[in-house]
C-alpha cells in the first residue's frame, strides 16, 4: 500500500483519496469521536450523519473495529470483514488533517461469489484466523510471542508506553519447585496482567519470565496497580516468600520506534532488579559499582 504521512492538510488528503480510489474498493474518512463518516471537498473536511458500521450492514460498532484501534494506537491496523459472501480487507490508519485527529479506512474486496461459496469462505476464514493465531501466540501463555513484536511492532511509531516485566528469582523458583510450578507461575502472571489492561493494550512474552505490556497512550500510574496485583497474588500463593516482580516503564518520546522505547524500559527494569539484589546483599561487584556511581 502507498505510504501516508500522519499529518496533512484537507487539500492534500483530497488529492490522496483521489489516487487511492483507483486502488481500493472503498476509501473513507472517519472522525475520532463518533466514528461518523467524513467528507473532504474543496479543501474542507466535513462530518456526515452516517455511522461507519452502516457500510457493514450492522446496527452497532464492530467488536474488532480497526478504526478504534488505529485511533488508540495512533498507528495502523488491519482486519478482515464480510458482507454476505464477500470478504474485505480493511486497513485503518491514524491521520491528523489540519490538526484534527481522524482515521482513513482503505477497503479492498478480496473475493467473488463465483470463487467462494459460503462453505469455502467459512473454511478460508477459519484457516486464516488459526494460522495467524498460532503464528504469533506464545505456546505456554497464549499471549503474543516475541515473533509478533519483531514482525509487526518493532519499527512502529505511535503514542504508547511500554512496561517490561520480569519475575524476581524465577530461576531459583524453577530449580526448587520444578518446571510445572514455574509454568503455573507464568500463566498466573499472564492472567493478572490481562485482567489489568484494556482491550487495546497488548501483552507479549519476550522470552522466559520476561514480558512486555504495550499501553496505547497509557499513563505510568497503571504500572503500580499492576505491580501490586502481581505481588498480592504471590503473597496469597502457596510459596509467597519466593517470587517478586520488577517492572520498568518508558513512554514514547519524539516519535521514536517501539524497539527504542522497549530498550529503555528494559534497562529501567534491570536497574530495579539489581537494586533489590544489592539490598539483599548478594549483588555482584559490578552491580554495586553501577548503583554507587
């Protein structure tokens, strides 16, 4: 697809839409509040009394609304949608038109009734959904995997914050109580995190006992609530004295990539972890030097 700038004038958008309409089945602009369809003519952006979901012959917002996710992330999202036997690909991208936040949706019809009957379409959808789910799902926790971050998010630039979360003394816990107990601890943490984030936020298992939480514009104060929920769960468990959690949080600055933000959040998380180790008296000498500088 063609590259779109995040900020443009209404006149530039009008010219861009004229080009995109040669490529996509439908191109439309949606406002940020009610997701009404908007129109741009003669260099002016106007809101129309037409809900976005009316195109899909629905009476309410789609549960998997790509436009809402694009707005929340200030980025780009995709999904598949259907009208009868016809299948559409929807690409939703956040824009600011003359300073007004909105979303441009580019919709392409992917099939034809002569190519897929209802049974064939259903099989295709199930196969596509299963493939994507398995491709990017972590086998143990069913959260997103590191591969998802590497393939889909690493170079994204959006209004977001990233929390890096790592369990304290997890190796000791695993060695003492066994891998089954360790796996249970990991799945417990995933359940706690999912219960304390929004649908627009993402939980990613980066490896071992390290997780990333991508907050779409989320403030840092949510992190302390998440930390307390994890610690309370550990205190209520059968082995309360063994596990803790270290968290580092950083917000996107100056339109940097998510990979850059994650690196800083990871560094903050390890600073917290080392401070705990030093306080308990078994930090390495190089850790002491870092903390006393």
